[in-house]
């Protein structure tokens, strides 16, 4: 009953209350982001939610628009400002996701939503995370955050999706406050281990688990998926269109 009814009611109520109570902070942070990083104030990205539905995911921008002499954006590590690091470490950059929760795209507790370009590389077992709404924080985030492997994240995400209870959500929420307060596992930047500072698709390519052709094909597929479309159905549609185009060519 909690999983399919009360959890959503709690999410909507809490998100609405927090949006009202935190509105002065949201306005103040928006003002600072506009000054320090320019526009747009909010970063948005296509991510995959429950039942593989694609939605727009929101965060406060933590990077500037700094470009090189050719007009290309500088690397993320260069564009990440001191203010950006601060709002990341304190998780203030995540506050716009209260709107995602209110709309029903997300929950307070659940697997963190992944970018479409990562999700098209997931196997059937890893897709188990799509049985529930993605969350502001989840089981993986309170058990290592940026310092655990992709396989371990998938294990935690599936473990959560298997058993969603009120008391488990309360425990994860409590542990989240502790993790954020202590700033645990936020600055991990260990290379070549499949940590969360990588995209899963880049990790697979770097690790030799997929070929460059497979990588390019699936990344192209992710770009072709429309916002609001079901990822699984989108992939099937693109595969069908590609096959039809190949037949016509031949």
C-alpha cells in the first residue's frame, strides 16, 4: 500500500511544502547562479524514470560558460567554479528537483536518475531500477555515493526496487542528511574503476567491454530519443527505422 499509494502522497505534500518554505533560498541561489555562471540558471537534461519514461531533470548550474579561443566549451573541471563546488557539496544544486518530485517524475527516495545516453547501455538486470521512480537520494548514495562501482550501484538500485517500505525510506533519508553533512564520498575522482564520476557508456568503452562502433551507435540512438518518450519503445522504433532504411538502400 505504501509503495503504490502513500509514498506518492507523501512525496507531493513534502515537495509542495518545501518549495514554499525554501522559495527565498531558491530565489537567492538563482540570483547568485545568474551572476556567477550566467544563463540558463537551471541545468536540464533528459533522464530515464519509472517504466523507462524519459523526463526533463533539473539542477542549479554549477559551471560557467567559459570557452576556448575556438568557441568550444572548456573541460568541466575548468568551468566548475568555487561556488559551483559549494552548491554541489551541500547538495543545494539538487533543490530544483523538488519540482520533478511534485510533477511525479521523481520521488524523494529511489535510485538516482541516469542520463539517457547511459541507460541505452544497460542490460536487462540493470534495467530493474526502472520499476520505481528515481529519487533525490537512494540506497547507493548512502552506501558510497561517488566511491562505488557501477555494478555495485546497480546492485543497490535493484535491492531498493525489490523492497520499498516506509521505514527503509526513513532510514535512507536520515542517512542522506548524515552523508551530506559529513560530505562523504563527494570528491572521489578515482580513475579506471567505474566510479560515478564517469558515464557508464564511457566506462564500458574504456574498459573494452564494447567496441567503438557499438558505442557510437547507441550514443546516436540516445540522441534520437525524444523527451517524454519511453526509452524501450524509442530504441525499438529507431532500430526498426534503421533496418527499413538499410533495406531501401540495398
